[in-house]
C-alpha cells in the first residue's frame, strides 16, 4: 500500500535551517509529481512546493521562494525540503503529498517549530 | 487565485443535508481539456487531510455517494445528502489549475 513518511521536524531558532525528508513506498515513485503542504497551528492548509517526477522542475509558494528548496532522490524514493532562513511564521505541520488527479495520499506530517 | 469558502462554520443535524460553497477569483476550467481543476478535502480532527472529490465532481475511491461536487467556472458546491456523525471536521476546497496552488480557508462542520 502507498505510504509517505515524513521526518526531520523539530524545534529550531529563527534564521536557522532544517531539512525535511519524506520516504515513499508502495508505488512507482519516479512516475509522480510530489508536493509539500503545511498547516500552521489551528490554521488552514497552505501549499508550499512541488517537484516534477524527474526532479528537473520545481515551483514554490511566494512565502517560501528563495528560502526553501525541494528536491528528490528517485533511487531512494525520497523527497526533501531544505528550509533556510526560517521564520516564526514557518511553524506548522509539514505534509508530503503524492501529486495526481486529486491528492489521495498524504503523509502523517512532521512538526516544525520555529522559536527563539 | 484566491479561494473563498462559505460558511466558516456549519452546525449540522445527522440525517439532514449540508452544503459548502467555494468561489475562485479565476475560472478553474481548462479550455484545452475541458476539466475543472477543483478538489475537495476533509480533515478530520487529528488526522491528515483526505481527498473527497477531485476534478470538480469525481468522488475518490471509498468516498460514500452522499458526497457530491458540482459547479462551474468560479463557483462550486460540495453537498452532503445526509450528514453522518463521522463527517465532522474541516472541509477545504483547492484549485490546481495554476501555480501557486491555493486552498480555501476551510469550513468547520460540527454536529448540532
């Protein structure tokens, strides 16, 4: 069955960096676009970034452009989110999502807390 | 594209119908393929979001047929024909016709 397992979250000070990972299994990973979506505490969903199936194309929300980088390793069925220059407003649960016609598969999320 | 959902909160009675509206600032109809790229998600308390409806009106696998999606262009509706207790949570619409992808603010459905 399809599984997406995020890791790498934690508490970090403003201005520091963090790298999230999402390990995928149960499907042919290299055939799918992948996304990161986040949710601030008590707030709604916000799309963060997308990466093409081959890793050559990416796009980002304006709120993270220039600070976050999405990447993937198709040999190990994993995507990453490198988050630099973190801000207080980056706090939230980060979900890894498999792209398709409708996002049927989401990970359980990993919590990032930016705090001084 | 800004997505606006109404209402913010929706108290419902089990067995009764319910309806959530979603409006976009641009048409979500792709004139090339005729698809309308509007999806609906439900986030139950403490869980990751789950797909209900994709591409305007297509129910996801395993979603009960009491859920239906409709609309066109910039105005969309999610209907629950007979609400059940398990339907509580926050419902989100999302457009995926153009980047950045955007969600509505959410509608919290709770039992009266």
